């Protein structure tokens, strides 16, 4: 007979595959690195060439003045 702890271990074994390079790229897509490890939000809209827009945000908007119109 299995104990309670043996049963719980069997139920919670999951395979985890995380691409940390891709996750880091996506996290920094809408941020600009400042001094002392700080970050400032920027537009971050994906452009046609697989890069991200790094313009400052328009007032009261999650995008820059160019991408805010679309």
C-alpha cells in the first residue's frame, strides 16, 4: 500500500520546457534598460522586421504617438 506522500509525488510530476532566451526577449520587448538595473516602458509594438518599436509612450496610452493612431 502506498502512503499519502508517495501518491502526491506521483500526481505532481510534470515536464516543464521553458525557453528562457525567448521569454527574456519578450519581457524586454516593451522596456528600455536604464541605469542601476531599472527599466522604463516604451511602445514595444512589433514591427515588420521582427524588431520592436522603442519610442516613448504617448500620454495616457500603451503605445507611442505613431502606433496609437492605428
